[in-house]
């Protein structure tokens, strides 16, 4: 299912100074701990800047992590409008089969709006505890874990809260989230294929696991910026955007880091309040920034643990670029920005595509990981008839063949979408980088011929574990 193009215009025509966007790109590319994957900027309903850092591309879905929550909250709003869900109803009322088992008064007092606003009464993240109690029915595990305080009185960013909200939506609609959203949100917005991870209960998990394009994120942000109206048609209930994006529960200090200024402004219904506007956000830099005061939406994907630093760069460089009036005489500057955005690329890792010598030793060697904390892997090198080499990476029963072709990224779609760069840095060392293109994750692999070791280091570690072959959109689940 293809998506129609968003209406576009030049930055200057929409009052945006291209030099500010250049400054932002400069700052991103100069920050060693930020790996940008994509950027889309909407102003006054027009796409004025967009770019993808190769090997990432516009049409490829990207794991959104907790930005998934904003889509879950939207589904809950639609279910409420159809009379299927009540934000003031007890959570337990949607799971009558658990009624006799859930006896804690705080669990029984927990309302839908409490799980929607991360105010279930728990004072911590409980995902591991909940799945430890019940992997088959996590809602049961969540309700069996007594809240520390009365629901509605304390904030804790807590995955099972959103999971429970998603479970309620799927129960009352009788559909997975993606199927429910397709005719009500995704199709009207022109969003193509999306993929959502499911758990052992068969549910789309809601709190994470959604794979969608940056374009899909921009469209959701634009819908919220327009108060739920898209191309003259109201898709979201009137008043929902204001309800969802105003702080429902204080968050100051809750994230445990005084430097996280954009996490201490309060939390709504599956949206954060920012220093400027509000946002959906996901681990490692997946952002949907909505800035009503500037009539702007910024959608990003990235791989960084320095999410506050990323937002600081947005506020420092992009906000001053949003002026009140169209700009004149900027055609050359706008064209220069367009050309730069079209040519964005992540630098490949250095290395030669074949060993400078000792080729027979490389072909005969087997390499294994020995350190703890990384994936348990083994690897061998396979020379090709064309003189190229392939790193055959094995994890359990799964094998991933990684083609080594230095000077650029080598993209492969099977058995899962990856891009490889790097090569031999000397006669005894092979170092490659493997980007898992539908996620924020990159794995650095180093083979040492001297001791036959394989060192595997995550640049950003996948949340929730799983094998390498799971690092892709879960096609076939919807």
C-alpha cells in the first residue's frame, strides 16, 4: 500500500531560514554520539525539508520503540468515540475473568485514564516483574502487582500500563491495533504498510514494537497539530488533542536525571510535554515533535542514547529558523539545502574489501565471541569467485551472510535488511559495522586472526533482547 506524497514547498516560502536547517545538520553530524537516520520538517502544512542518511531510505519502516505509544493512545481515543471504551472505567471491568483474582484495592481502583497517563500508582518500571508473573496474560501479571500508591497520584514510565491500554482497545474492538487503525487513521492519512510486534498472548504490544516510515510519523504529528482534522475531515474526536497533550501527571525528577529537561514537563495520554510543544518519543531518538507555536512538525529517526542532546540541538538551531513571514531572495539557499538533504549519508567504516595477505589463514579460521554481555556468535570468512569476501555470521541455528565491499555500505534484504561497511584494517584484523536497517541498531564486529576471537559490540543495544534475525519489521503478523 503506497502513500501519497505530502504537499511540499520551499523553506523560504514558509518562512523557514535554510541556514538554520544547515546548522542543525552540521550539529547532528558533528555530534559523535548521535547517528541520525531521517529528518522531516513540516511548516504550515507543507513539507519544507526531508532527508535520509544512507543506507536508510524513505520507504523503509523503522522501529519506533515508545513512539508506538502515541499510536496506541490514538486508537484508544477512537474506541472511546465509538462508545467502546470509557477512560473513567476501572481497568478490571474490561477483564471480568480476572475479577475474583485481583483483590488489591489499588489495582481494582485503577482506571483506564490512569494507565493512559502512566499514573497507575506504581513507582517504577514493572515490565520484567509483570512478564515474570505471567507471560501468557501480562494484564493479569500487571494487575497482580500491587501499586505502591493510589492510582493517579504518581508518575512512573511503565510499559505494562500502555500494554494494558492496548489490550483493552484490542479486546473491545475485537481487532489488532493496526487492523483497527487502518480504516480510521492509517488509510485516511495516506500511511502505507506498518508492522507491529506481537507477544505470546497474540496481541500487538502497544507500548513499543511499531515499525513505520518517518513519513507516517510526520502525518500523525500533522494530524495532531491540526486538532485531529486531515484535509477537511475530522479523524480524531473534537477535544482529544487538547486532552492527550496537556500534562495529566507531573514528571519532574521522575526520570532520575536533572539534565533531562524535556522529560520533566509532564505527561499526557501517551504524549510528553516538551519545553516547546509536545511530542511522542521512542528510545534512541525516534521523535514526533509538534510545535503549535511555530505551526511545525518535526519527525525523526536516529540511533542515540543522548536524546536530550538531540532535542537541545533542535531548540538551538531549528527554532530560530522559523520566522513569521515568507522570505524572499532565498532560491539559491533553498536549492543548496535540497541538494544537501538529497545526498545525506552515514560515513562507512574504513577497511579493505580483502585481506592484504594471509588469505588462506582467513578462509580456514573460525571466530567465536568470548566476552559476556554481547550476543553469542561465531563467524567464518568465505572468499568469492569475484575476489570479494563474505563474513558468515552464525547465531544458534541462524546464519547471516554479510558481504564485505569497502568504501560504501553494502545493502542486503535477506535474510533480513542489513547494511555492511568496513573491512580489513590490517593483515590480522577485520572490522565491520552491521546496520539493521529497520531498527536503530548497529553491531560492530571485529575478527582477530591472532587468537581467533570475534568481538561483538552494540552501538545501541536492542531493548528486550532477541536474536539478530528478530531485528526487522514483523511482516506477516498483520
